[in-house]
């Protein structure tokens, strides 16, 4: 889990960042709607968190089958 000491480089610490990171870490490739459903965080906040997370971990975006909804969509992954 991300802690404040690991968030250097993020524009601002967001208390929801660990939930988004955990969902991507545990869920594989997920589209934003699945991240919203899995975390309960709004799309606007997820977009902002993904941008910030990308400064400290490798976040990729691909158009493939989402592991959550099984639809071909733009998905995010960490790693």
C-alpha cells in the first residue's frame, strides 16, 4: 500500500490513491468505469489519481479486454 513517504513526486497526497493502486494491483487491467465501481471513487478523481500515481509507479494505458467487465476498452495497469 502507498504511504505518504512513498508519494514524493505526487502533486498532492490523495487519501483515495491507495484504493485505486490496490484495485489495479489486484485487478489487473481495468477500465475507468470498473475502477469507479470497484473503489466507489468518482471518474474525475480517478483520472486525477491516475495522473499522480503515474509519477511514482509505472501506469500504462492500452485498449484491450478489461479484466473487470470483459469489454474491449482503454484500460489501466500498474507495474
